[in-house]
């Protein structure tokens, strides 16, 4: 007998600072977003207009087309004093 297990959901490995390209463009015309927060909800910011939104991880994983890793591998420095 061939027992088939349900497919385990694949979790997208994201880090703060990564750039993600989504399926549909934002109304400003940008389709690349920077990851600002990780958790059950993921915070992303549009690289074109700066708009910040929170999406459920499952919803974000469904919309992502490509992930571009941050060059440093670390979150960017906070420019605020």
C-alpha cells in the first residue's frame, strides 16, 4: 500500500531587509516591496512610494513571485537619531 501524506506547507524563508516582487503592481506602479517585519503577519514597504502594509504570512506567500536577498544579510540601520 502506498500511503500518501498530505504535503507539508512550504514556508517562505524571509529576513528583514529582503526585497520581494509581488504578482500585481501597487497603484503607484511599484511591484517591489522591502520586508520590514517578520512574524505571523509580515510587514512590507513599497520601494517606490514608501507605503507600509501588513499581510498575513499565508497571503504574502501566495502573492510572492520572487525574493531578492538583502546584500548584507542584516536589517538596514535605522536612519532616525
